[in-house]
């Protein structure tokens, strides 16, 4: 279930993170840049930075869980 959220955040990063380049197109004309800041698309694209944080947080959490399970089970192996 948590892997689903990890994939969802990855798609969020890919979709909206690349849309941040659309701001450079309207930066050539400053008058259209003011209109772009008032749109809902800007709010969605600007929130893509949260996707990066959540993706890396979940990735590090999964790595921690896997490493602790590895050390827990490797210490019980006789030898």
C-alpha cells in the first residue's frame, strides 16, 4: 500500500516537476507572467516541490525498514 503512494509521488514529480519549465516561456513576456501567477495551474505546479519531499521521505523510510529487518534476521542466523 505504501509503495502505491511512493509511485504516486513519483508520478507527481514527473508530471508537475517538468511543468515548472512552462514558467520560463512566460518569463520572456513579463505581462503574461503576472497572469500566469493567478492561475490554478501555477498553484499545482508550484506544489510539485512537496512531491519531492514526500518521495524522498518514503524512500528513506522503506530503506530503514528493510535494513532493520535485514539486521534483525541476520543476527538470528546460527553460525
